[in-house]
C-alpha cells in the first residue's frame, strides 16, 4: 500500500513541481554530504537509506531508477557495541525501495558495524577501504556479498548524481 | 640431447628489431581497460539457454557457451587504439595506435589492447561498487567507458547476483543434501565466516582455479581437427552417457577455437585488402594464411607452432581466469619446429627472437582484475603466466637447447613482468655455461629468471607419487610451483594460509587478537602460561595446525564441488593428458595427477617466534610466558619490553632462522614437516592430495597489516617476510642463509618455494657473475646426499638507493622490474607496504657474502 501511495501519488506530485523536487534533493544531499565527506556518525546509515529512498521516488531520472528494475534485495544494517541500538533495513522489490527502522528476518545480506565511519569506509569508493574495515574488525557481512556490491554501486551512483564527490 | 649450435649463447648481438621496439613502446604506454565482451556474451548465452535456472551446468553447456563466445567476439587482427594516462591531468584517455609495425600474431585475449578480462561467474561483481571510480583510483586504475559501466551495471552483473561460485557455495553449505529452501535470513556457515575474516586464510576457488600448464604439444603436433576426430570416435565407441557428453563437449569447444582462428584470418584479409603499404599488406596476408592453417591442423613451422600456442592460450583464458595459467616448457615443445626452420634457413636466429618477443607482448596483453580492496593483498601483480626453460628431459638428459637461449635473450630484451620466466638447472647435467648465462640474465634484467634446482624439485615430486619421468617433465606454474607439464591439475593456490594465525590460536588458547579474546575460533589447546616445557607448546601448535588443515581443506573441497557442478572446463580438458583417455573433465579428476596446493604465509616469522619462545621462555627462563604475552600485546612498548624486543631481533642474542643455528634450523625443519604431514594426509575433491608451498605474492605485506606483534620481536602491522626467506635484517651472512634454506626437506615442500634475495649491483660485472654462479651452485648442491639442496632462488639486483629513489620518483623508473615473492612486477605498481618490504629485504654483497645494514624504510602515515 505504501508503495502504491509513493509510486502513483507522491512521485507524480513531486515531479510536477521541479522546485519541490530540487528542494528535497538539496536537503538530503546536504545531510548526506556531511556524512560522506565529513565525519560519518552513527546516523550515517539512516541518512543514507532515507536519502536514497527519497531520491528514488522523487527523481525523474530513469537511469537511476533502472537500478531497481527486476531487483529483489533485502538489506539489514545492524549496529554493534556502542552503536547496538541502530537497526535499519531496506527492501527493494517491484521497482521500489522501502526503508524500515528495525530488523527484518529474511535479509539477503546483514551488515553489522561498530560505527558509522567504518560502515561508510566499507561501502564507499574511492575512499572505500574494506581492508581497513576488516583489519579493525569494524564491519561484518553475513549473506550474499553480491548484494552489498550492488548496494555500493547504487550509493556511488547516488552521490555522483547529487554532486557529492 | 640437443647440440648447442649457437655461436654465442648470450646472443648479445641480437637487439630489439624496430618492429618490436615500436610495439613495446605502445605496450608500456598503454593502461589496462576493463573488457565487457566476455561477460556480455557469456551472460547472453546463459539467459537465452536458461542456464541460470539450471541446478547444474554441464560440460556441454560450457562448451556451447565458449563456442558461442568465440564465434561472436571481435576477431581483432589489429588494435586501433589503446588507453593511456594523461601526464598532466592523470586521467585515463584514449590514444590512437599508429600501427606502422604489426605484431606477427593476430588475436587478443580481450577486446582491448591491454585488457582486464572479467569473469562474472567468479568475483567480477566485486567491482560493482567501483565501476564509476576504477578509472580514477590512485594505484593501477583501469579504463572503462560510461557505456561499459551501464552494461555491467544493468545488463550483466544483476544476472549473476545469485549465481557466482562464492554465492553458490554459500547456499550449498546452508542447504543440506541438495534441498532448495530459501537461505534468506540465515547467517553464514561458520567456515564462510572464518574465510570472510581474511586474517586466517584465503581460498582462491571463489575467483579461480587455473594454476596449471596445458599440453600444447597435442595441439601443435596433431592440430585441433584430429583431436575433434578422436573425440568423435571415442564418443561413438562408448555407451557411458557422461563420457558421450564429455566428448561431444570437447568437439564443440575446439570447433569454436577453429572458428575464431578463421575469423581472425578473415579479418586479416579484410585489412590487407584495404592496406596500401605493400609490406604491411603481405604481413597481414601471412597472418591470414597461418591462421587458416593452425590451430586446426598440425603446425609445420616455428611460427605456426607459436601461433597454435597463442590461439589456444586465448581460448584457455576465455574459460579460465587469468591468474596463474602457465605455458610450460616452450623450449621443449617448440624445439623441433625451431630447429627445422633454422636448419632449412627459412628463419634466422634474429627472426626467432623477434617472433618470441612479439608473442611475449601478446601473452602480456591482459592483467588480472584486482578490486581496490584487494590491492593491499595483491596489488601490482600481473597474470603470473610462467614459462619454463632448461633442466633435464624425461630421460634425465640435458634438455637445454638453442631455443632455451633464444627465449632467454628475448626475455632479457623485453623486460616484461609477464610472462614470468623460470629456469631449471640440474647440477652435474646442465652446463656451467648455461647456469652462468642464467645468472648473467639476472644481473642484466635485475630480476629474472627465477632459478629452480632440478635435483631437489624432482625428488619432491617423486616423493608425492609421481613417476620419475613425470617429475622430470615439470614446468613452473604461476609463481614458483612445480607441476608436471600438461598432466598435473594441481591448483597450487587453493589455500593461502596465514601461518601466524595458527601461532595466535596457540598463544591465546583457540582465540585470535584480531577477532577478540571472547570469541573461541578453533579448539582450546591450553593456556601456554601453564605449559611446562617447549614440547607442550609444540604439541598445542600441532593441534592448531591440524584444526586449520581440517577447516581449510574441507572448505576448499566444498568449493571444488561447486566447481564440479557449475564450472567444468572443456577447453583445458581438451588440451591435457588424461581427460581424453578417461572421458572425464579435469574438474572431475580427469588429469593424470590430481593435487591441491597450500601456500604458507609468514613462515620465517613463525619459525623465529617458535625459536624465541623456546630460548627466551623455556630454556633461559629470562621472561615468563605472561610477561612475553604482555610484551606482545603492548607492541613492545615500555622500557623493559623495548629491551626485550631489541634482544629478540638481535641474532647474536636470539637464534634466528637463516644463520645455520641448530635450534633455529631444527624448528624450521620441524615446522615444514608438520605442515606437510597434516595437509598431505587430506584428500581433495578430485581424489588427490594436498601439497605444501612457500610463496607469498604480496600477501605477506597485506597480512602483516592485520597482525599484531609476534614473539619473534616483529612489531604490530609490520610486513611479514616473503616466501621461505629468512626475516630481513637478521641474517648477516649469505652463505649461512643459503645453507639454512638448503637443508629444508624438499619432500615436504612439493608445491614450491620462493627464496627472495637481494644483491648489490657491482661495477666489476665479471667478478660479480663469478660469485653469483658459485653461490647458486653451492646452494643447489646436495653435498653428496647430506641434504636436498635449495629448491628455488630468485633475485633483486637493484641498489637500495635506486629503490628508495624509485619510491620518490616513480616516473624515473617506469620499467623497473622486481621479484616479489614468485613473480616479477613493476616496482611502481606495488602498494607502499610492498615497496617497503622489498626495500627492507636483506641486501648482500656477493663479494664479501655479507649483508649491508640499512635502516628500515620509513612508511608515510597515510600509507601505513
């Protein structure tokens, strides 16, 4: 139901008003930029997922939305140690993305991270430093690694389209 | 025994021809570019034929896939453009190739001038997050266009999300007995988790098997048409459905190769038609004529023989990832054709050198795909395509011939990292002139060829059940692994074991500092603080080795089963001794010799740690075990621990491996024998056994970063030592270092070793060469059976100052070749950690035999 609301009502409205679209995008980009280029906090994953979600449903950019075509993927991001209260999930299906705060049981990939910086370093290129994340034991990944690779591309692609590089 | 007819075995009057010089210039200018051609065609075929829905990919599915690719991929007789780095902006851009001179061979491993082939069935999806940044990364960037990015992102990688070898294996492990239930929400099997932690071991099956030598002689002597006819005959004679399918697949795959060669011929003719320059026109027509002949029919000339090797090589790389596939004893396989042409005067020696040089450039027309995350472990590596020369033949006679020296000279002139030249030497059978020439080539090139001791290697191989004839016919695979040519499927890199992790598990009672003291990783073998003597420590260590052997081999075998189910190899099987006779693919055990290789990282660091524990804790009792552990945990910080560390690193105070010390040598031998015993008892999924090797690529630098301080006195995050080499800086005497390694039992090192030595270049080259030869011969000598003699040795002959300068000014040393730990690499392509490791290696003066002390090379904070 939420997907129908977003796809067939919210998105066309957002697309009707270029100004609204650009405004929301700018807000999200600003918040994302702070996390990506600055000190990533434990809010990193929430900001990233919600930013991606917003971009997916507001953007008229078909190329970016094409990333969702026929894609069925379920991601669970879980904080550990001091970040243990952080739980966010993202599901991709039917050409749409949904973000949930909380766990999902049927994830394709579960990422457990000690802090936002480690998670950012794990996901991102060119600053991507999986090796450091592993050497510091800061990120663990269970499940299908290919899903994380795809996710990493979508994040990179999003950053490029938002002008965050 | 062939007679040496060359007037001068050094061939020093032969230089690079204008053709090769120009081709070489373009080669060095060109940067690698990702190639989507293979993944495109493979994916398309899989979609159109429903392969993604199948529970199994048969050998016939694979053969049809490859035939489809070979019949559809671009037949490139001539590249028009390549990719270079802009000197001002540092960005990658295209440049036009002038093609004033043509290569003497057509065809290309990928669609690019210098390509990065992608294998989505393996780990190509690991590049997904980097697609938009890979052309801009600091080290070893790859060119890629926006269109190619889109194709990989939208049309190729999505299809393989659930279907590459790693994911198929993970699902296999979560589903028992072939069930099909959903694995979503299930944590990884413990062994996969262990693998993903990286610090314990790597297994290469998620990204390759390769690591073998095909039997080119059957393609050269028979031609592929005859092999197809044989396959059809055998198919008609058998009632076994699996064998019928096998032989059908062989025929299918080889028809694809023939089709590709003919398409190259068509393309060469098309270019010739439009070519105004008469000599270029004729060259293109020659290429067309040759490609119509071979590899379909037997080669009649040296050039046709080389073309057969080349076209088959392209096809083999279509099927098998470009890591460690090796070409074997080309000086043996092609000698008759070379000899015939030289004797008939249809080619000159200069022509032969030029042909080999052109082939070398073709062989090096690709690099392995290394994602940014793996740069720390594998950065700067080429495809490690080893070629082997010299040694003895199957009858034990001198096999060195004129072509041996032609190949050596070509390698000396070209200074390429790929192919990786390895030379066999049999003391007492091969001539002194030959070994002298090999040492001379090392001085000239600064890094190649690696030298292998036939006596010790043959002994090692026969101890593992090979016949003497099989063992004598060994070639080198990848880095340094001996492998019987065209009949041994040995996957020498199946397991890459960080031996220091076994030490950690012993020191911390089944736990590892990296994963935390609260997490039991292996078995509890006791807290060492309670051990009464060193034997108790060794028992605990042996138990951890046993545990690790069980874990790693069973995981490798599970991956192997996935390969059997989803990745048969019809092309390689067609060009191998065994599969045609058995009617069985290599992956099912079709080879004559089946084994799997384990290579050990951190050997010297662990040996020195064992020695330190024995001496300092148990013999001298100068420190208790708790104090020792505390010292390590604190990274030897604090006054007392600092003193301990200095004492541990001083070979005058603490015995070190590599100084002919009895305690040290005993520990080294014990360790080598223990590892061989525990692993060689295990069976692999093809019915063979595991073999041990000691070569480390650049992984010893990467693993060093993950590991804390060790009992040897090594501090946290410092590089491990490469191969089987003693730790840098603690072996002041060259003869003693050589003798310590030469005393190791070769039957326990049947998958090769890399002893990496650095010599100071000397002004008096003749004197240097005399000493060089003497040391090598002394090292290889078995002292009338009192020891086995050293198995392998390789060199860096660049001064310390030049290496340091090369770090600061890489643009001054674009082609500086170094020996890493097995293969050669360009120094500028190595990551900073690896460059430091090479700079810090013990450097010896050959004249005095003594090490020159240097301060450790400082690594900048951003690089450490």
